[in-house]
C-alpha cells in the first residue's frame, strides 16, 4: 500500500505545535510533587535532588547546542553574554566577540548568557511550565565554566533552581541572615531604578562570619533549589561544567498593597496632594505631613479594594508574559477545518486566568481576553482545567455550532492547536 500523502493542514500543524522537550515542574522535581514542594520548600528551605541520571537534561539542552546557543546570543544580543568575573574597567568599552570569549574562557572565566530562553525553544518551554506552576516570571541563565574556573563570590539571589546539565560543580551554603529580603522598592519620581536599588533597597550583604554549613556536589542531571536570600557560593570541581539557573520574579503582599493604594489614589484627591515645600527642613511643615499621614492611615483600611488590586496584578502579569509568547501565523486554516470529533491541546507555556463580572465570563491568556456570556463560563473553566480535550466535550449550554465557534476562536488567537491523529 502506498503511503498516504500528508496534507498541507498536517504540515502546518507540525509547525504550529511546538515539540515537547522541556520537563514539566513535576518531572523536574523528581519524586516530590509540586504540592509537597510548595508546602515544604518554597520560600523555606533548600531542596537537593541527586538523580544519578547524567543525561536527564540532554533533551532540554544537548551538549552540541551549548556553543550554538552562546554564538546565537552573541550575534543577536551581545549584551546578554558576559565573562565572569566581569571585565576590568579598562576593557569595558571593548565589544565582546567570540575571540575574546574564548580567550576569557581559556583564562579561567565563566561564560554567562542572560535570559538564555530567548535563544532556544526547549528553554522557553521549560520557562512556561514553571511560570504556570509557580505563578512567577522566570528568567533562565546559562553558565559555562572551565575546569579551573574561579570561585563565584559569596552572595544570594531571588528564588532559584540550579540544573546541572553536564560536568560537576561544588556548592557551599550558609544560613539565611534575613528571611525573604526585599528585592525592590518603587523609585521616586526623581530617581531611576538603579538609584532606588542602590540607595533605598536593603541588600543584606552576607557577613559570612560563621561560614558555610551545607555542601553539595551537583552532578550532571541533579537539581538544587535555593530560597530567596539563601547565601551560597559555587566553584569548579575539576571538570568543564554547564548549568542553568532558573530565577523567579515573585509578587509579594507589599506589591498587592501598593497596587491597592495607587488605585485608591485615583479616587481620593487627598492622596494626590503634594507634600508642603518646607517638609525637607523639619519644623511646622514636617509636623503637618505627619498629622496628615496619620489621618490618612486611619481611613485607608476601609477604603482599599484588595480584590481589585489582585486582579490588577494578575492582569499585568499575564500581559507582560504575553509579550514574550510566539505568534500564530497560519492558525486560521486549522480553525476553519475543525470538527466536533477533533482533539485540541493548549500551547505550551500559556498562562490562563478565569474571571467573571458584569454578566460576562472571561479567559485571559497573555495580551488576549476571550469574553462570553456568564452562562457559558463552564466551558472556559473546562478549558482552563484541561490541557487536551475533544471539541464536542466542551460542557455547558453551548450547542455544537457554539463549541466549534469558541474552539475556533481560541485556535486562531493562539491558545489551542489541533492535534494530528497520531498525537491523539
């Protein structure tokens, strides 16, 4: 029997459906469920997983792809590639090219690629899995270190996973000196972001007086989770080493309160008044500021709309994440050919938020929002819960024409794609 020729539709589906190389959060954590990780480790304590599977990350970042990733980053965005320790002041103006990079590596410097997910599809997929599971924006950095690389300075970061892709690297950890240190304060109108970070955000630099209390050697395939503020250092262990760090930009309760306060300021003129010009010099003007702040503080708890603040932050989060998702050119053809028997799947890395109000049910993904009458909200909740489903399985009062219309719209807008028969 002659093989059946593949249709143009199948070829387009292959192009639109990204290959799955990246592990899910559950796979990444090994024998620990995401629920157990969040309950016992997230923001609390270190998690070290020794897999004894050297090739565990081979599909995520093949060894042959490392040089290609670095070269791509150097060509597309030279500022994303660094040598660590950083260049001497006299070298700051010299552009970093492949020759300087190789010379630095040969001299014992580590090559770092910031935001490496921009240059490799599986890293983007991994990023999407983690953002979906942990509700935080994720940044993926690549570190490529020679066997005699210098020791990284004692420091701490935001929440971070370390994935040892190849080779070995020693890690030394010290107790946290401050729980969940503040990473950011909003800059004043006369500041830029660097001013606020350097002058007003406490950095809680580690004193290191007691020295490290935990030591790990990460082998290829291993994972390490460091909560925010956990002091650490790492060094070479006699081998060429490649590892990824997955840093999380989390949202905090102070972010919610700040959002609620600024929303209130749009409604409350007293919050928008300027401070009296003499407050810098103390005296009566400063006392006036103190008194007005006390009056406002007494009224604020009854006026803050925390539901609106959470919604504001969630929408902004998804909108920002939506700027980084791929386009869906050609998806309209798949939408036009959908049938009730067809199965569809959500695209990897899409973050979803369901909400209701004013007689409408809404599903936001990235910069797009689909809105239907509230009676049909059950179908949107079903799509949020189910990664893969048959078109006819959509619940609620939708008729078949409505099911096809809703799934077709979500396919055109990039949330869903139609599965080939062999993927079903």
